[in-house]
């Protein structure tokens, strides 16, 4: 059974982080220093983790097939009709970016961080909208 309190707690994190990410995304490249870089990395990591947690909870609660890696969670949600194919692909890429942030953080350049902050936050908002719609439906019998 999907626990709405779990989802809502993650939505709270996402809403706070999205507001901050949008603020960071407006920083001019010349002013995007070490502090902003670190803040951007952690914020993107926390956003990815919250989305992964939501996806994992839904996959487990609904008994969908098991994912072998985080990026696969979004493909499963895509297969099950929870999110659109295009959104599933973009969120899978976000999960892979999470791995880059954790395991090879020195390889992420500031231009890429700024691009993600400026152009990809809508994907997370769309994900939240799809999840809210999905959990408001009655489960299949």
C-alpha cells in the first residue's frame, strides 16, 4: 500500500529544493563560484534522492518488477503507465547524474550544473504532478 505520508514528506523536500535550485539557476556563470557549485551539487543530489525514494516506494508498494539500479526505477514507472516515456527517460538520466555527483563529483562542470538548474527542474515538477495523480487513483485489484 502506498503511504501518502511518505510521498508527501518527499514532496515537501522537493518543493523546498526546487525553489532553491531555481534561485541558483539564475546565478550568472561568472558569479557561480565554489559555494554555489557545492550548493547546486547537494541540492541536485537531494532532489534526485527524493525522486528515487518516491519511485522506489511506489514500485515496492504496488509490487512492480524489481529494479537493478536507480535509473531503472523510472523505466518501471514508465512501463506501468505512472509517468510518460519521455519523462521516464529524463528522470533515468537524473538518477545517473546522482551517481556522478556521488562517485565522481570532480567531473561535473559548472556549465552543466547551471544548465540542469535552469532547464530540468520542470521535469521534477512534472514527476510530482504524475505521482500525485497516480496515488489519488484507487489501486488495481
